C-alpha cells in the first residue's frame, strides 16, 4: 500500500502505475467535503465515470450515485461441481447450449420471468420507486440475461481438482436507468445548494436529509436484488445444461458477491456510507471472487479485514487499455493464438472482440501480488471455456 498526500484527504493505494485520468479523479474524491478518513484504491484501479473503477469512497451522511456506478449490483457468481474432468467435446456442447439458453449483449428474453414483487418492495421501503416502476415490465424480460462488455460465463478447472463455472453480470438496463436518473437529479440538486463540488468532477451527491436519499437507496437495493436474481437464474440454466450432458453432475459451494454498491458500515469507529465501485468486500474471513481475463486465472479468496482498504479488495484484473484502444492496437491473430495455445474455448473471433482480449487487461498475478495484505487465495480457477457478452 502506498500513502499519497493530497490537498484533501490522504489516498491509500494498492495500484501500480495509475493512469493520469484515474489519478485526477482520485484527487477530486480526496477534495470532497463529505469524504471520510481517506480514499482507497484497489490494484485493478482504472478510470470510470466521476470515480475510478476499483475505488472505495466512504462518506458522512451522503451518497454519490456515480461512486456506485451505472451497473448497480454487478458482481460474481461461482459454483463448484462434483466433476473432476470434462472432455473438450462436452465443453463444446455445453457452450452451445448456454448460448442458446442465455441471451447476451443487448438481447432480452422472448418471454418474461418473475422478479422481486414491486408492490411488496414499495410497501417495505415506503418510497415511490419511480425508476423501477417505469422499468419493471421490461426488466422481467432481462432477468437471466448476461449483458455485454466485460460480462461473461466461464467454465473452469480449480486447483482443488474440481470443475467450476463462474458468472459475471449485473442489473442490466434497470440498474443503468436508476443510476442515470439519480445522478442527473443530484446534479440539479447540487446547483440549488451552490455546492462546492465542481460540476466537471461528475460527483454529484444526495444528502441524508433529502427525500431523494431514501428513494435512491430503495431503488439501488432493488437493483442489487435484481442483479443477484439475474445471476442465480443464469446459474440454474447452466446447472440444467450440465446435468443434461453429465447426468451425475452435482453442485456445491455456490458463492455470490457484488462489487458495485453503497452500504452503511462502521469504519474507524464511525458509521459511514461506503461506496465500492468495482471493489469487493473483504472483511476478515469473508469469501470473495476475483476474476481474471478470459485467458488467465480467477480466484476464490478470503478477506483479511484490512482497515486501510475499508476491508475491500479488487474486483478483477482491471483494464490497462480502453476498449477502442484495444480494438485499434492489438493483433487479432496473436490474441487468438495465445488463447488457442492454452486450449481455451474462447470468444475472440473478430477485431471488435479485442476489447475483451487478455492483453487489454492488467496481469492478474501482479494484481493478486499487490493485495496480499487484503486477501488470501483459497482456490485458483483456470479457464477452460468462455462465453462473452
């Protein structure tokens, strides 16, 4: 961990070679009048909207929608099977069925599935649920879908000897709409406050005393539940596919963890609102999931409860180049050869797929070495086959 002094709060960083945009965004965080104690940066840190992805911000009596991010509740789901081996032919068949059963990218389902009841949620939270109400019907067609970008489904071989599968996905369009609505509303609100937070920092906030705080919190939590159900629904489809190809397949050790959310926690003897944007909770003894790229290992980890990271760790490897840069500069055949040489059934087919090539990401082993004081590796998971959004 590196200690960085600023004009505001100190920054405690586990990130090597931070890019200039992330550095500037972090300086903005450190100057926030409501930020608490220090800013923490995980080793996968890279620039995002307003706040770096891989950042942790604790606030007193304030929520910052952009410090949660646009994919509220995005997270990881990992399941261990009882299988110790799987043939290449079976992998291909499972991948084909997964692609048929689970829509990816902007695709939705043809028929709706059940999601958390809106009336019960409104009654429980005593809020109008403005955005969720608008997006609710559409969301019933989005549950059990992967989405695009860096979302994926991966079949893996664990260092424990077992076959696993892993899902990375979030709250789909409903989470995006909630984030967009409340960030825009917060901007207008901050104008009326004559806020000292500069508009160009894109860190508009909602204070605890305002009714919008409770409303955002209710809709954010709905999106967290929706994202969890989304991953669980996909996991159920995948389990059925496994059993259709391997009748004696059974499933154990299901683990799910989000890495885009805000939660009220106690740190340094005070209750604060902790924003984890592309960061995973790592309380002492807590299990977590840190994925690599589609050509590298992923990890099941156990938190060490490091107070300097607000008991957090990285949520993945982190990008080392932007999507457009990766498409423009990486060599398609080299990336394909790299994955083929490892025997991975991958998703790199065309130039535009290079945005998710392994070379677009930081070295996951370096990332893990940088956070040995945050987590302990329990199981290493090597990729066998990948479906990308």
